[in-house]
């Protein structure tokens, strides 16, 4: 498999300026061409001369409350995408939208310092623990079932001694897919029967990921997202890594095949942290990735784990300067007295190198687990939502965020509802929606008040009394909400169905599609094995004419809104022949099982498709099945 | 391989119950199913002793389910006030532990609670015992969860059963309590750990289910003191670095 565009081990990269400490964004994936993963050479040290903490992930810079910061913005290099916008004037843009000015977070109590995670040094210092202490520590660790580190470090470091870390030292699974698995694109695809849902036929294109039987937990894909043009496809996994695939240019020699997606860049986005005060580990699992619209040659994306959001810049470098006067080709400084002639450095092409560098780190604003991020249509702000609060950020400012929704009750015992997803409207920069665990969606207008606790619209479908059970509330909990590209509709996914809502009608959805109604009789077992809490996502196609969502047994469902037909397809290795058409699957609910049907009891509930993405323009879909990424596209006739 | 949560071998049992339910639809099998659902939910709520922070959404949904079941049981009248028989006590204990656990679970997540290493291991009883023992608190923690929906008699029974629990708590471990009282620093506590441990010690019979789980956690009050000693030592070590 060709590493799409990443340089192999070549000559060592020359730094323009000597750095006090080499900082690389992903030291562990060194085998994959270390050069591509090093941070940008233009990393500016912060005020104290330390290299920017962002290159090392969290931890080197202790969090300071916003009120104590004297300097505006952050000591990182300004975003290249903002013409003429310094950190100080950044507030002039979107935040001056018509309406009352938003109150800064200082007026809303900032979470006390005690609850913020303390900095975790990159190299965990081995502590000198005396024998008695070590014995006591060992007893506690054993009780808590943590394997202690050999170096005798604290329980904090011991938490990292899990297979997740060991798995992360290897390459992300998506990079290890054997070359034979990538679609050859040659040869005719199978005919198959016409797809039930759409007028075109879905066929297999590619699969990424290893075929091991036992999958490392860190390789499980946790989010999939196409960028605005569809040329880039980003995936995040539980090990905190992001892998970006790029679509190859269409090949003239192969007119029948669309471009295939190959690895473009990979980097370690988040590291596991330890919250000393709560004695809990903060997972490095990437919860969401959202791309920013492209404004120059570089690509930007936001990735988030449970507590921290990071803005990453992915840039290409395909030229290097040669012919310096003060340095010779090896990088050694020349003696100025021995230079006899001067020359002008010239740019020479080099192998394409893709660098990912963290540009902003938005941390310490969420007490609960972040479940969604959404970039605003003004391309300057974005929101992040956790279980009880939603914060509004400006992309340039990392030390301040505005709380716009807070549903935390004064008395936590009265808590009955949490926020499950939130999204900005695709065109109106003042409108956003958030869904709750009780099956309701609230649409808020930021112009109405600074704190949008009072919704502008409230979407809830009245409950059907005949189908009420103990699980009614759990299965009504909305796991994902997505606006249509037009902005007129929104789609919500609860456990058994997908509903399409018209923003102008709050009383009920305009469409309801059953995803796996046959599970309704199995809710008790699904409650027992916790599958009822699975959070499925859903997505629209580019023209808003079809919607897609995942199910169990590696099935995923597509609904065509125009023709009212739906189809169930499977992402499996068996149907992974090049350009093989996907056969529609059917689950038999009872009675006689026809041939090719699967009975409900033989469904594999460990194989769940939670994350899917649809190309914004073409009929290309990406489906994440545990640790494998399947790419399907429609057959070009 | 990725199955989460408990895998109990009573899946077959569940299906049997559902089959019976479908066939007969008798009140007893329905209430049996309801009771088993309640037990399952309490078990799930208790499984918060993981290294990674538990999912707040999941806890809230489970707690709402439990509340719904208890509402229904109230309306049915199957949920009776404190009965002297041991049989009557068993479900009540579970009911009582519900909101203690719910509260503890939420306050674990919400109110920046206990470090495993903190020496304020059980600050909870401080805040709870004072209102209960002084018997004049305007807001009883045990009933506040049900304030919105429970009728008056609920609270009465709650008071009584919780009083019983806190009595045993006091009588069994006076020295432990003193140590706890002495370190009123901040509201960090691990309430459910201690309480389930206490209850397991106090009533081993009917609470086998709970006790079995409490055994997985460092429960028993006898080790309370030694735990605190260990933890103090460890905290000293960590703080000095």
C-alpha cells in the first residue's frame, strides 16, 4: 500500500532555528516516516522560552484561570488563516452579531482550579518511594486493579499501563491494512440484484484496517468525518490517534474508477491524562472530529476527547530551500570567515511531506464529558457540548469560552436530563440545536439572550401510550442530531429509529424511519448487556435526499426520502471483492426464515456500526466497523 | 469481546420470564420482571468503581428507569412501608440504596467527588448524618430525590429505613466516624462505597446481591481505618513530589 504522499526515511530535516527541545507531535509512530509527524519547525517558544506546550500535548503549561491571564490570546503562532486578525481584535467578528454582548465566562463561575486536571509531565518522573510507601501503594493499586509501573511511579502513571498504551505504540490499525485488501479497481464487479433503497447500486471500494481476530481497544474507530470538499476523510480512534485519508486524483487510464482514498497523514491527537483530584483517568478517545472550511493551502480540523479540544493544522511541504550561505548541506554552521562567495538559496522540490501541528488547545472548560463540537457558519466560532453545558469558543482564543447553555440543576439529585448532542445551523450563525436524553430537541437563538437556557423552539414527539414500557425513556434518548445541508430539516437518531424534523414544525417529525424495529422485543436483554446505551450516528447525503445510519451485526441502513425505500447493507470482509455490489440484507423477525435472511437471535451485537459519513457531493460513503473503515461508492454505469 | 456491562447467565431466565409473561400475563410474573429489572438497574448503578469516569448519561437514564419502577410500585401498592419481616425488608433496602446510590453516582460525577487517594474517604456521612441525627434538617437528602414525584408516605418510609442504616453505621464503627468527622475539608467522599460496605456488614442475608458487589469494592468498615492510614501515607508521598 502506498503511503499516500508521506516521505520515507530521507535525509534528516533541517531546522531553521535551533530548538531547545525537539518536539514532535507523535513520537510513537516513528516507523511511519518520522519527518512527517514532527511539529512545524516554526514553533515559537512561549514567553518563558519554553517550546510551545501544544507540541507536546497537554501538560507543560499549567492551566491558569482566565482572570489571571494578562496577555491576550495564547503564546502560539497566530493562525495563518485569519488575515489581519490578531488575538486581541478577534472578538470583533462573530461575537458582535446583532444582539446583546455575551457575558464572558468570568461572570459565570469558572470551574474551581481544584477540578482541573493538573499538568501531567510528558516523561513521568520516577518517584523515590520508600519501601513502606511502595507496599501501601501496591496494595491500593492491586485493589483498584491497576498494574503498577516497574519504575515505582505513582498510581497516576500506573493507570497508563494498560494495553491501550501498548497498542498505541504500534501503528494505528488503519495504516496496517495489507495491500491486497485495498481495492484493485480492476476487473468487473458482480452484478447483484438491484438495491432496494436507491436507484443506484452500492459497491465495495476499499477497506482499511487489519483483519486480526482480536482487535486492540485502541484501534477501534470512534469518529469518521469527510471534509467540506470530500477530498479528505478523517478518522479518530480510541487510542487518541487521527488518520487522514486523501482521495487520489482521478486516473485517466482508469476512467471507471473514482479516486481511492489513501493515507495522507496520521498523528497522535490526544494523550491519556490523569485527574489527580478525582483519581480518574481522562480517556484519549477521540469523540468527534470536525473540519474547518478550507481558506488556504493548509487544512484545519478540530478534534476532541472528553475534556479537551484541539485545533490541528495539516500542511504540505513539497519544496525545500537549498544553498544557504551560513550552513552547508549537512546543516553544520559554516565559519563566516571562510565564505568566499555568496549565493541565493533556491527552492528545490522534495518528496511531499505532510505535517500536522496543533495550533490551539481549548482546555479546562468542561466538567463533564464532551459529546459534540460544531463549527459555526461564520467560520470563526464553534460550540462544544458536554452532558450539562454548551460552550461557545472563538477559534483564535483559547483562554476564554462563553457558556451559552447550562442545564445543571442547583441540586444534582434533581438531575433527570442531559445533553446528548448539539449542532450549529449550517447557514444561520446564531441558531443551534441541542438534543437531550429525554428525546427532545431545543433550538436556541443566540440573539435572544446571552445564556440560552430558554429555547426558542422545542421539538418533541408525543409519546405513543400503547408502546410504553420501562425502556421507553431510554430508547427515546437521542444519540445524534444533524442538520440537513439545506438547513430546513434536521435529523435525530434515537435507539430504534431516525426522525426527520421540519424546523418549522415542533409538534412531531415529518418522517420516521425504523432502523431495527425487530429489537423492540429484545430491549430487556439489550439493557442487560448495555447495548441499549449505544450511541448511533446518522448522516445526510449531499443533496439531502437520503439518510444513513448504522445498526448491529455490521449492518447499516439507508433511507431514500424521495422514493420512500430503504435498504440494509452489510460491511463485511466477505463482500470485500473489488467493485463487488453489496447485497441487501434482511433480518427475519419471526416465523419462517427465508434463505439469506438472518434471524434476530443470530445477530452479533458486538459488531456495531456507530459512525458513518457521506461524501458531501458524491455517492461515496465511509462506514466504520469497529477497527475497519469501509468505503463504498455507487456503481458508475 | 466488546460486550459491555454485566453478562449474567440469567439471560435464559429473563427469556423464560418474558415467555411466561407473554403466555400468562399474570400480575406476579410482571412484578417479578419488574423486580429483576430493578435489581439489574441497581447493579448497573453500583458499577461505578472504574478507573475511568462513568458515563453521566447512562447513569441518569438508569436512575430514571429505577425511579419509574418505584413510582409504579408505589401506585400498585406493592411498595409498602417498613415491615418488620425480613422478607419485606429486602426490597426496601434495595429501594433505599437506590437514591443513595443515585445521589452518590451523580455527586461523584457532578460535585468533584472523592479521590481514591483522598483522606476524606467518607465525608458523605458527615453531611447526611447531621441532618438525620439532628432530625431537624429542612431538606432530607434521602427524600429529595423523590420530592418531585413521591407522595408523603414515601418519605416516611425512607426516613425510617435510612435511620436504621445510619444507626447501624453509628453503633458499629464509632471510632471510624470520629476520624471521618475530624477531617471536614471539602465535600469529597465516596458515599456508596462505605454505605454498601456498611449495609453488607449489617445485613448479610437479604442483601446478597448487593453484598456480592460490595465485596468487589473496598467496603468493609474494618479496613476503613487501615485504608485511611494507607491513603494518608500515599498522599504524603505524592504531595511531596
